[in-house]
């Protein structure tokens, strides 16, 4: 069955010194009730760069990147497979996708699996049931797996699917496909999640989450405040325009990769976020002094 999801997404992930989480697009062909960016999905795409321009932007840094591509739905992005082909010449990619588009098989045939860290396939139970696309998801998983790609199926634990997840997990794991769960971040029936999880919903998350990070988020206990954090040194978040931020929790712009206005910090800085909502497996160390924390706050506030 290969490596467990925990092995793939923690120890192996940290082997990559430079990582960037690229939210490539808001556009999506699903309409999940729990999605926090539903309205933004209707906005037009920005003017896109060519595959070569995008690859050149990463290459200019003279670093090998693990590029974590999320959305929206990445496979809807213009020339996405060509972008992947260019990026994987010098970098490793990871893609979070709902596997609903008709270019998945083309991707499997054209992209080298050894240049793809993994495919994180999001199984949206309600949308799949409504559209009659459950077999389609499974078939695409099996195609990718047969081509040598690491496939991990992820679920979002919501108030209306928590009782169903274990059955789906068992189905995929019998096929040798690893699974894991994310916490639901958003509002449902006037309640804020994941902090409003019931005891049962929290137990489902604990059982199937990749590690305790998502559980800590649900319990308001995930924080690196005051610790020296490598976000901003060798881990970054990037939006669809190429704007770079330290992480998605501290989203102020610190540069732009596409415009060649981006430099890597040479040392970690104190985290100034009282609560961390990011899932990046970033490395942290030591406790910063109050003076260093306040200096970082002033620096951030001036951005």
C-alpha cells in the first residue's frame, strides 16, 4: 500500500527546503455549500501568464520549489497541464483537485509522476451524489494510481457528512488509496466551524486527520505566536496574481513572484499571529523575545 498519509504529508514534506502554496484560481465547477469562496468563484480570471513565464518566475529564484497548487479547481486554469509540464522540469508540484474535469487522463499521460509529490483528491460527497459522479472520481483515482502517482483522498468534516466519512474511508483504503480529513472552516446554520463541532464530529476529525493540527484548529489551540517560524523564509503563500505573503494567516503582501519583486529572508522571524489557521507543516523553533515580537509587529503593520 506504500507510505501512509502521515508519512507523505509530514516527514516527506519537510524534506523540501523551499515550499510555496499557490492559490492559483478561485474558479471552480462545483458549488459546495461549505465553500468559503463561493462568491469569488464568479469573478473573472486575471490576465494569465504563459506556462514559460510562470516557470521562469520560479526559476529566477535559483531554488528548487515544492509548489503546492490549490484553488478553486486548478485543472480549470488556462493551459494548466502545460504549466505543470514546465514547472516540473525544475520543481516538484502537488495539486489539490476535485478530479472532476475531463483533462485528468491527459495529465496522467503527460506529466512525470516522480515530479509530483502527490495528488490530493478532494472528495466532495454532496456534489458527487447530486451529479452522479461517484464512479467518475474512483475511475480517475485508479488511472492516476496506475500511472504511478501518489493519490490521497481528502474529506472535509462537515455537520452533514460526518456520519458518512468512515464508510468512504474504508472503501478507498481497500483499494490501496490513502485518505485523510480536514476541518471545515466556515459558517453553517449560523455557527462558526470548526469551533462549533459536536463531540461526534470532533471525534471523526481526530480519527481521520493527518495529525493533530486540524484538531488544534478546531479547539482554538493552534498557535506559533512568539516562536521563530520559517514562514517567510522558506515557506510562502501566493495568490493568483503572484502576490507573495508570509502565509495565509498573515496575508499582507511582501513581494510578487511574477513581477520579479520577491526576495527570500535569510532567517526566520517571530510569528505574530495569535491563532494559526494555516496547514503548512512549517518548521518553528525557540521563543522570541518581547522586543523581537514587537519589532516584527511594527514591520508587518507597515506593509
